C-alpha cells in the first residue's frame, strides 16, 4: 500500500538529504513536488493544501535551515505532520470501544460491494482471538441473495456464532432479535452487518437509521473500499449525515498503491480510521496506527507491526529451537524451509521489505527483476523434492541428485544450485554471527545502525525472527538472484 506515493516522496527527500545546506527556495520547490505527489495519490485538495502549508511553515524556520542535517529535519517534519493528519486531535480514538456495558453493539454500514460482510467476519475473529471477547454476528441484509447465508458460512470459518436466519423477517426486527439473543447468551460484542446501499437510496438510508435507533450501537463503522479513491471521502460524508459514525474501516488497502483515501478520510470527515483490510484471508485485517502508516509512506519501515505479525505467526518454541540450531552450526534445509514458510505466512517478500527500515530500494529492485512471492513457492518445492537425508545433509547433492530434484520440483538445475548456494551463504553468515557473540552481538550491531540502512531495530532483531534479524538480513538480495534467469 502507498507504494506510488512512497516512491515519489522518497525521490524528493533523497535529493534534500544529498544537500549539505538548504535555503527557503529548496524547501518550497520540494514542497511543490510533495503537493503534486499528494494530489496524484488522490488526496483531497483541501487536505493537501493544509498539509503543505503546515510543513512549509515549519520547514523554512531557522532551526531547519541552519541544522546540521536539514534534509533529515524536513523528513521529520513531514512525518510528524502525516501522523497529525492521520490521527487528528485524539490519537487514541482509533481504538475499538469494547469496554461498555455488554452487549456492545457494532453496526457495520457502507455501500454495496465495499466488503462489509467479509469485514464483519474478520472483525469478529479479531475480537474473539485478540480481545478475548465472546462475539455474535447477525446479518440484516435481506436484499442481496444469500447474504445471510454468506455470513453464516464465514461465521463457521472464523468460529464466531451467527444469529439463526428467520425467513421473511425485516432488518429492524432482526436487529431487535439479535440484541435480545445477545443478552440471553451473555455475548460481549454484537456485530450487525447491514445491507449495502447507494448514495441516493433514501429507503435504505431510512432503514439504517431505524436499525440504529433500535440497536443503539456503541460503534457505527463505515466500511469503504479504498480503491474508490477520492469518492471514498464523499461516501463517508454522505453516511455521516445520516448516522453518527464513530470510525472507518478501509478495505483492499493491499491493492491501493496511492493511498489518497486513507490520507484524506480523517482530515475531511473527522472520523478515525480504525482498521485496514489487507487481503482476502479472514485474518487480513489490522488496526490502523497513524505513526506506523506514516513510517511506511516515508520508507522508514514498520518494525513494530512486523514484530507483532511475527509473534502471531511464529511459535516461540520453534523460533528458539531454530535459533539454537543456527548458533550450533546445524542449520540444514529443513530449517531453511521453515524460515521460508514463515515468511510466506507473514505476508511474503514484498510485505516484509516494505516493513523493514532501509529496504525500500531493495523492494523496488525485487519488483524490477521479476522476483515475487512465487520464489518462495519454488524454493519450497525444490526442498520438498529432496529426500529427508538430502535435506539434513545438503552436501550429498551431486549432479545426478540435482537433476532429479529439478525435475521433481518443475525447476531447473541452476535453480537448485542457487538454493544450495544461498543455504551455504546463510551457514557462513551464522559462523560470523557466532564469532561476534551470537544474536546479541548482531543485535548490538543492528541497533547501532549497521546492515539495515537505518538501524531502526532497537536492541537488535525481534527474538521470534531468527531468520529475519540473523541470516535473513541478507536474504532479500539472495532471493533477488534466485530466478535471475527470468
């Protein structure tokens, strides 16, 4: 997400950093380019204008122009303004309110096709797993064929109960029955999935207000497709006129390279963005943290989210066992396969590169060379085509064995060679790390600014990520070369 905007801003700030001193003209020229970048990213014009005015006013101050590192100072000012624009006056307002008297009612509203039903299921899963609350979902959509059945199927998949379907019952009556059922079952959170509607659909808008009056929701969340760009802001304004919105959920953020909807939404509507949908899977939803999003936009990475994602995917016992094997020099192809699968579960190469500080250019190089997440699948297939003995002892791989493995995995011998070479290089890296004092020594090095182009991992690499902080520190470059023939 934000790739286009991030690339444009990155080129502007690279030029600023390359200058030893800045004058007012330099700053204003840079801000003109930033304004163009924001407008091309579909940011609302008033928002872009206010943002540029605020940054320019601070950036032409004497403290910046006389600073030892004026370019870095400008980037910091832009970062602070981005956070302010995304968070508004209350930085904690993006938190979901679940501590009210149960059942806490969350009402989902939005246009047709914005992804409300799937988002409802995602939110139910998150509330159950991350917040430890008992949830109940109810579909009030009697217009779209099989909408209620769809939510029931999704409820089974995410292990969240759904209100039984009563044929012919109208939305207001369903809402009333859902509230009563939630009270009887001691449910903590009730999620109401309302019918999708159009801007001009007065009947459905009236129905939405009637449901709100019956259910008295604590949260009214507007689900908006971020790919609609500038129109997403218009949608939020039209809905906020009908019901008291408390927040916004942006869907399909993984496919939005511009990000204008996210940047405009808070400033124009005054409603916080509470969650971002980042994929089709039912766990592909994450809280919207303004400071982390600003870091991603400016290429500073998002290590906190990366560590959280790692903690959710990687089992601590497995991570510790793998780390011990690495430190003992016993890193075989089974361990490499585990690492590759963890990378896939965490979102793949592009996602990881976008979250690591200083990896923006590496991510761009991977895209240009045609390296994508299929590389991980190819590598897993190669390892899977080996015998257990070959995985434990890669040195057994002679020419004959390589041909067999290549044929079995649908790849070529040179791909097998590249994988084996990468494994050897990772093994050599582990020997160097042992000489430096193990992962603690590597952590001190990274914390001091080495290796990551910014050293933004306080205290070293995350403990649950031996392949990321340790040998994986050089992994993206190796992966770029894995299918270079293509």
